[in-house]
C-alpha cells in the first residue's frame, strides 16, 4: 500500500500548537452516554496527538475509499491558503499563528470552523473555486465566525444535546493524522453522523449575516472585493431546489437567504475593488493548487476534463505529471515535470515532487538531491526538512543518519510533537548505537501518539541509559512522570 503523494503531508505551521494547548487544558465539549468528564478525557487524548505532518496511506483513488472525514497535508497548498488567510486574520484582530487550518479530502463544497480557532476547508470547495477571490471570500466569512466566537455560543447546547456521532466524526479526523493512517478517519461513515455533525456546525441566520458583514469589512480592509463570496453564494443558491441529502454541506450548515444575497450584491456594487484584475502570479498559484488537488485526488478522466491534454499551461502540465505518476507511468511523469523544472529551476515544490516520485519508486539515492534542493530553496519548511530526513534515514549510512538527525532537530524545533520526526530520530539514533537517545525518541514518539504505557516504559529505560542531569535525562524524567500518570489513569478507566 503506497502512501498518498506529498499532498497528505505538508507544512505544519498552520496546525501545530493550539490543539496541544487544548489537550493540556483538558477541554471537552461533547457528552452523551459517557459522562461529560470521560468524554472530555477522550477528546483531550485525541487532541494531544501530534497535529503535524504525518504520512496517511491509501490504496487507490480517493473516490474508491469509504466515505468519511480524512485530513490531507501539503506544503504548497497550505502555503497558498496561508497567503490568502493571513491578511484576513490580521484584519479580524486574530493572530494568524493561533488559527489552525485543516484540509479535508472531500469533493463536496464546504468550509466550517469549530472552537479553539480551527478552520476546516474541503478540497471540493478549493477545486471548485475558479478564482482566488472565491476561496478568499469564503475564508473571510469563516473568519467572521471565528472572530465573533459563534461556535462558543453553542457550547452549552452541544454539551446537552448528545452529539456522540458528531464527536466521533471530529475525533476521527484528528485520529487520522495522529495515527498516520487515513483509514482510521475514513472509517467514519456518513449517515447519522453526518446529520449530527450538520446540526453541530450549523449557524443561525443572524450569525450568518454577522459573518457576511465581517467578511465584507475584512475584504475591504485588505483591498479586496467580496465578489468571490457572492459568486460562491450564487452557486449555492442554485442548489436550494435540491433535496437536503443532495445539497452540499455548506448550504445545510450555513442558512442562505435572499437578504444575504442582496446584501452582498450591494457590497460588491459599492466596493472600490470590484472588477480589479487578478495578478497573473496570484491566479497561477491558485490554479496550481487546483491542479495538484485534482492530480492526486481525482480520476484521470476528471483531471483531463479540468485540464485537457492539449492545455500547455503550467498548472495543466503540473496536473498531467501528477496524474501520470499516480497511474504508474513514471517516465512520462518525469518528462513532464522535468520540463516544468527547466522553466522554474528554483521552484521548491517541483523538486519536492520529483523527489517523491523517485522515492516512491525505490530510487532513494536519486531522490536525495531533489529534496536537498527543495530544502535549500525553503530551508525553514518543516515538511520539506522531514521528507529530506526520511530519505537520509532510508539511505542507511552513518553520514546520512547524522545529517538526518540535524534536520530532524530543526523539524522538532518547529513541531515538538511531530511523531514521525521522533520515529525517524529513533531509527537514526538506533543505527548509530545511541541507545539512550533511541529510548528517549521512542518515548517522545509514543507520547505524541498518546501511547502512554509505551511512552512511560521507554522514558524509564532512557533514564537508565542517559547520563543523570543531562538535558536528555531530565526530559526522560519528565516524560516518565507525565506518561506514567496518564497510563495509570488509563488502567483505572479499563477496570
């Protein structure tokens, strides 16, 4: 079973810290059947899992999988979303670093926010957005919900209403990243859970109107028109005649009214930025995002419908290269990608993709210089550093093990709970004969995955192998205490 291409791994800066803070404070907001206290603990355990770049797995096109909620990660796409969202967050008075943005692999049009500063965007929505303004407009609207704390206002209702199914859905999303196995999240069925999640995330008409007004203000404050949001709402308006089960989730969770459409039409008409041309580089970045999503998540037939074979644009060739790679035609994929690299030799994501193509075809040594080039071009990107370290570990010689540890140290400086980085660190230390650091890395790895008993055991082992008083020994001592306490509480719950 091959892992999904780089699309499921990505840069971690939007999603690393807030969830861990929530976990440490033991915030729980679901409860039925289980007591609220136990449910809170379950939520906390999952949220404590590392929300960082983890490898998800797949066995074929996404459409062939069981329908569920599955997170994806990609450095390039997340960078595009960050470029769109950061000015809006700032206009709303929100700290961009405090907002976690997640991408859900789902063809439907949807976007929503939940408590804790978390925004979720469906890939179907991103691919359906023909212009950056449509994506930006929806992000502005959802930012309005975040800034107003609309999800907080529903907390009491959520806690008393018994949305166990909705809890399962959101927990499954997080578990999919934490375990590194997309099947964990994909195992969440739709049906009743979809209904519960719909109820959980729905907003009142008053809240929707307030978010619309906020979006218009944020867009004006960032010199942008709300015409993209209006375009998106008109798409949804055409779906209102459909049965609820056939409508896209956004329409079911965000009530759409004629008054809202009229308000946006007036806002578009009065905006000094309406009709302003979209810069070519901004449009290309947007089309590259759509091409990459399509190449990895859609069937070849769908890809060539969106980006015809005779389309010689850069985004189209990007999609074609990915589609050829996904179909197993490596030589064709490399020829197309090499043409892109010849045009843009300093594009880190083209080198990253070339490295991935080679790595997944067991050409590890050839993949190394591609990842090295990608990191040279974006030296502070945790995901690129992580993938470079992975290749260095797979090469399996002392020199590359040491280089991998240097890169993993950089990754962990950005993402201290990155379970994949700790696992690779354990391998590298083990091959170099550093038994104490191997045990400590395994303790960290298991702690990031909430495997408390294994974390406690490895931490105790590390204490016996590391020199007392060193930073490693002190960290092992802390882990032994915290993980040991969690393990004991886990045993008590099992009794």
